[in-house]
């Protein structure tokens, strides 16, 4: 029986929570692993009672840098106390003097993104830029501290390898059809009403809380272009967030996005649904016609899998990660070119054959991703780490 310690204290929103929600059930199903999961304060109640998995909330601060310092000081003692044989750190930062072998999941593409730092300068976000560079430095060092660093895509693994000069493994995140479509309860009334009110329109969708790197502003500009081009045919963009101060995780300010929507005259065409429970997201995807992403930095892009599983064709920014994940199920555009994004939507709106082809290819592509396979590989890597042949770890990943 292997004892695994999972440091999930960095998982507070978005990808981190999605990862644990999908990772832990498959880990729980294995009878050869006992797991202790450390979470941020208040997150334990988000998860059911799993067999073979125990939770703890050891840290008091959710601030990333304060948490990093706390982890360096206190986490080694917790790992020893739990009698774990391997540490799995899922949040980009490793423990420098880890008492056991350590696997690090490195998945924050912002730390290596020149676009992100240019964006912060343009917005005057100098404090956020400074903090991000400090975190990037710690994330880079963490890759050296870990016995094996793992990225969620080949494209991002190559980027990390160029950034650090160290070999980084690649292991795709998964997708679980049964789990994603399990909850058949209806969408909350206000969300269902918003969708129903715009039947007959071309319904575009983007699923994310508001942040800078998902490049919402290019989506808004493309919507304005489409309104001019579509000869009266209605086009609506649905967001799974609201552009309100304090309504989104992180330090991202929505002022510019709100002002841009108003200046473009698309206030009635951007439908801010707000948070949609993860278990009910499939209803939202299936209520829309096309999935959009203008992100300039991604390490995996899980919403693309969700959209493909629901049969939506994709129009996404042309990045190595988007091409790797979506395969032949997307139309691509230059990430800061709203006219090209609008071209893609128009092509789908005018050709049902093209839309059906991309939809079919997406349904095939998403079958290539498996959470069970992901978990099984992590466990096998952890077992190799216990045996301590570091060279075998690099080869296995």
C-alpha cells in the first residue's frame, strides 16, 4: 500500500478545483493507494467523503506567496507525520527540502507568457506584474527542486523545457463522459431564462471567470464585427461570469472590459450569466452553437474538451496548446485579431456541413482523454519515485 500526500492548497478556483474534482474520484477507486490531501481553508466541504482519501486544511492564508513560505516551513513535518512516501504538488510550487520524492504538476502558463507581461504593462498593472515575476521565479526553481516536473500538454512541456533547460514530462489531463453528464438537474431558473430569451440567435459561448489572459476583449471586438456583418441576424455571446468588481477570483479588474462593451454598443449582446455549477455546465454548452476562446496563454484548456464532448464546433486562438488539445475540431485565428475570429464564426454560420464536421471530429478527439489513464500514470510515476530511480522517472514521463 502506497501512501501519497497531495498538496492541493493552491487550488482555489478554475483549473485547480476542476483538476481535483476529476482526479480524486479515480484515485479513490484504487485500493493500492492511501491519500492525504491538503486543501486551502474552507474547501474540504466541496468534496464528498472518498474511500482511501483524507483531507486536511493546515494553512490559514490563501495568499500565494504567504502560502509558499508556510509550505516550505511546515509541509515537510506534515508529510512525515502522515507517513506518506511521495508528495504530489499540484500547484506549480514545490517543497525545496522535501523529505520524500516529489512530483510537481506545473500548469501555470502565465509565468512564461510574454503576452501576459505586455498585457499587464498596457493596463498599468505594475504591482501584479511584479508579483507574477516573483511567482514565476519560484515556479522555475520548483522545477529543479522536484524529482519530476509534469506539464499537462506536450506544447507546455516544451515551453517549460526551454525556460528552464530541464527535461519536463507531459501528461494530458483527462475527460470523464459519465461524470461530466451525470447531473441531469435543470439549470438555475435565471440562467435557463436567459438562454431561452435568445432562441434563434447565434449563441456563442465562453466559459471562464474573468481574467486578462483569456483575452475577453478580443471576443468583444469580434462580436461587434459580427453584428455589423450579419445583416440583422442576431448574435449573442454568453459568459459564465459577471464583469463585476469582486465577483471573480484573483486581482483582475473588469473596468476596461465593461467600458469596452459599452463603447462597442454590445451591452445587450453580451449575456453575463454568472457562475454555473460545474455539474450543470453540460446544459449550458448544449444550449449554445459555437465555443470561443481567444486565450493567449494556456497550459491545457479544459473547457475545449467540455465543449467538444457536447458537440460544439470551436473557434479558438492559434496557439500550440489549442492545436494540440483540439486537433481537427477547431477553426483557428490569430489571438489578437477579432476580424479573423468573426470570419470563423461566419464560416460556421453559413455552412452546416462544416459545423457538423468539426462537431463530429471533436466528439472523436475528446475520447483520447481519460482521467483514469491520467491517475493511473500518476500512481505509477509515484511508485517509481518511491523506488528512487530518477532517470526512470524522466523516461516514464
